[in-house]
C-alpha cells in the first residue's frame, strides 16, 4: 500500500487498494447503481463506485446517465425532475428505484469504501460538491469522491478538505462523444490538470494504460485505479500499471 497522505482517512485509503465494484455489484437481477447492487458489493467485501448528480430540487441522486430513458421507465433529463418523482421511478430489471446518496450510504452502513463520482459539467461546479460534502461529513464510513472535471475535484477540497479525492481520465479518442478540441483532449489524457485538481489518487480508463505520466505520479505515491475492468484478461494486461481494478461483470 502507498504511504497515507497527511490528514486523509486511513480506512478510506486502505479501501482504495482493494477491488472496487463499478456502480455496485450489479447483474441481471440487480440493476447498476441500485441499493441491491451496493448491498451485494459490501457483503462481498468489495469497494463501491457510484455516480451522483443533482435533482431539480437539489437532492443528490445516484444515477449515471444524464437522461432517464436507458435505465428507467421515465423520460427526459434527470436534472429536470424533483427527488419525489425520481424516487418513484423503477430501474430496469426489477423493483429497485432510483436511490439518493443518503439512502445508498444507509445501506452500505460503513462496511466498505464508497467512491462517489461527481457528474459535474464544466461551468456547473459548486452546488453538487457542496451538497455531497455535507452528506459525507455526516456519514461515519469510509468514503472518497471522484470526477472527470478537474475543477470539481479541486473545488471539493473547499467544502471537505480532508476527504479522499480522485481524478478520473481516459484517452478521449472519440471526438464525437466528447465535445472537446484536440488540445483539451490531449491535456486531459496526459494528466496535465493534476496540479490544478490536486487529487490523492487517479482513476484511469483502460484505453490510457500504460501511461508515462501516471507511472511517474504513481512512483511518487499516488495510487492508480483502472476502469472498467471486465475480466481477468483485461486485468492481467494493466495490473502492473495500477493498484486496483474498478470492475464489473466478474469478481476479482
């Protein structure tokens, strides 16, 4: 295990060095980002990565997509709906409904590390980070935050300076999916924003491993998680370049 950074929770740091279930331990019976998937991951001894965003009335909802259609019976953007309407929606594949972050933490109950990915677009920094910080500060279990947005990672420290923070990145080779210019994609994929974001750890897509920049940061004591690892062969390919898998579809 890498040396513990000053003031960071030791239990959270230890959890960062164990396998982490991507959106919980989900399958055909337990939808992704559901309370059942979080309970299963905690019971199996895995850490949990989950995605959060704000409802129209400012509640922190656990959900990945910006729109509701793929995973629920609802329609439209999540941010246009209030928490009551969102909580009434069923996730595909069973009776599970969209949970709030507080509901997810209640189910996990401190049994394992929870890594909260902040879904914050550029220019929208602040409100989600503040609300998540308040919720996590009232939670006694190990937790960390994570974001693709370097400003969100840096800004979170203003609300909860000792909380474990991670910077997400990937190769950004799909220009159609990511509305970024070539210089922006290059900067993000080569971790040029680490000094600005000031993360404690990195979470990197398989498409950018191995990474010269990540290797240098890792050698200096910054752990690297690899996502999304979907089987032993993928893990074998990258395990020398990182410290833990963020996985789905198998059990490391």
